[in-house]
C-alpha cells in the first residue's frame, strides 16, 4: 500500500511568517493555488484511488484540482489536522524564537507540549494511526496495492516520516517538507519504505503500484534491491515549526 503525503501549498500564513495552526480562514496564496494545480498535473498519470485531507481550508484548496482531475470525492480525517499550537497559534515566528519552549521543539520534540495545546508526541501518535488504519482498510477492501493521497501539514508529515524511517521523534526536525511537496511511503507486511522525500518536481512514474505476475506478491514487499534504489521555487517557510 502506498501513500503520497502532500503538504498544502503556500498559504497566507506562510508568507506572513506566522504560525497558522488551526486558525480559521487561512487561504492559499496565488502561488499556493498555482502549486495545487501543478501537483494535479504531476500526479495525473498515476492510478490514485483515494484523496484524504486535513479539514483545514488550505488543505481543502490544495486537493481541489487533484480531486477534479481524478473525479474523486475527497474526504477529511480529523486525525491528520494541523498541530494544536495552543497559545502559539497565530503568533509571528520571530516572536516565538525567544520562547524557552522553542529550543525544546527543536531538540527534544517528544517532550514538547504547546501551552494550552497538544504535544508533538500526541500528533505523531494520531497521524501515524490514521495513515496505518487507512492502509489496512484499503488493503482489506481491495486485496492489492492501492495508491492514495493524504494532504496535511508540515509537522504532521514529518512525524509520519520519522515513524517510517524508524527514527526517534526527537530527530524529526532534520526532515524538510516544503509547501506542495510530496513524500511517499510504501507500506509492506514487514516494514515501511520511504520512496520520496520533499519531492517538488521529479518524474513520478515509478510510484505506480507494481503489477502482479503469475499471482506472485508485488515486488515492493521484498524491500529495496541492493545497489538498485529508485531515486525519486516552492515558497518554503524555513521556520522549523511548519504551518
């Protein structure tokens, strides 16, 4: 089973250098809307069967062109919503840099709990559970590999990638996820494999699920082939707490 983790396009909060969190009405900028259309074109040749998104507006807007392209009805999942940054919500990034908690977020993410908000460990727990539960449900329903899209937010995607890489949450800030980038995880019975990371423009044809030959299991279940790994201006916000 293969999930394309899509970060929303550049938002008005990204350009304002504020921490949007779950603030209502945060729209895509003109650049973000262009990115959403470009993503739809990039993915047009793939057999995508489901589109899931965070309920926040910027993610709804990002998947709009993609859903139209595939004729799919997107569905939202509250478990991949943005981090609840609590009292930090809506504040300028520059102001947050002086907060003692900022260093904790950078160096000890698993212990970071936002004032009157949630902890990053909690975010990872709910997001990974959402992705893996949908993977199991699609596998049971179809009995084959399914390619689907989950559109969400920077910190949420990074926490899911950290789990797939098998690294501690404290290292998740080393992962970069730009606006409108895709990161791809192929889940197998034995382990997840990261096929793309922060991809903003490469050829994606290799992401199509492998065909079965003679009833044998898909090649992806055997994991990477030694020596034969498949290789895979976004307006990124360089702040480490991503909107």
